[in-house]
């Protein structure tokens, strides 16, 4: 079973390893390097199943940030990261992090992860006096106490 901190670290590491040039953060940075994804816990359900087959379900927001220095380039970069598939797709990177047995995801044993939705497209952010454009992806991670 993975803790919340382990899930955050694993999501950051998985995305950085899978997508060249993407900067991952497991805590909110004061001045992120772009493009970036920030892993932010949203909610948790503990003891989701009797018998501890499924122990915890974490929902995390992946805040995806791109530069607004060039509107078109920022939008194109954002679109590629939010796409359901492709070499820069966050969703595909999470999907491909699963093992053949599907009992491992994000490099964590007894975990399953999936990107379930996208919200807030075009949201503007500012950090270190630099404007960013972004969106939020929802990451759902299910941890098991024992092998399923």
C-alpha cells in the first residue's frame, strides 16, 4: 500500500521520465520551470473496500502549466500535454506506467492509476511575475493492501 507522499512522488517521477522537458513538482513551487505539472492532492477515500482488497483511493489534481510568452506556442504545448494519446500526453504516460499484470502503476506496487478528466482549460496562473496558461487533469490512484 502506498502513502499519499509516495503517490505524489511517483506521479511526478513518472511524468518527468516519460515526457521530455516536462518539469514535475510534488509540492507547489514558487517559480516553476515550464512546461510543468504540479501534483496537488484533492481528496481521499480510506478503507474503500471490505477485506482491504482496495485500501485507499486518492484523487489528485495535475495542474498543467505552460508559458504565455507566445500564446500560440503555449496553447500548442498545453494541447499536446492534455491530449489522450501521443508522445507528450500525460494521460498516455500514466497509462503506460502500468505493468503487464496491472498490479503496478506509477512504479508503485499494488497501485492502479488513471487520468479520468480534464477541467479548467485556459486557466491563467502567475508565478514569479510570469503568466502561465494551463488546465487541470484529474488523477485517480487506487492502492491495495494485498494483491488483487
